[in-house]
C-alpha cells in the first residue's frame, strides 16, 4: 500500500472511533437526563400529596413506594 492509502485508512479509523465515542456519550447523557426528569416528576407528585398518602410507581426498570408523612415523620420530625 502506498502512503496515501495508509493515511486515509488511519484517518477513517480514527474518525469512526471518535464518532463512536460521541454517540456513546450522547446516549449516556440522554439516559442521565431522562432519569433526572423522572426523579423531578416523582418529587413534584410526592410534594403535592397530603400526609398519610402513598405514592406507588411501577415500571419495567424500577418499583417505587413512597409514604408521605405518616407515623415515622411524627416520631422523628420533632
């Protein structure tokens, strides 16, 4: 192979690797942002409930059961 072919192949390989890393970073960042938005929405829903309520959320990824207020808050809140 001549020098131009070698340089072009190396350049394409490096460019492909950089694109792969960029795609991975964007994908992971989107997952983190989705998790942040899910958490924010869950917190806002929990805040809007009266004491003694329960918030139960079940998805394919997780099961969440939050007791709002309740006896534990009365014992330790003071």
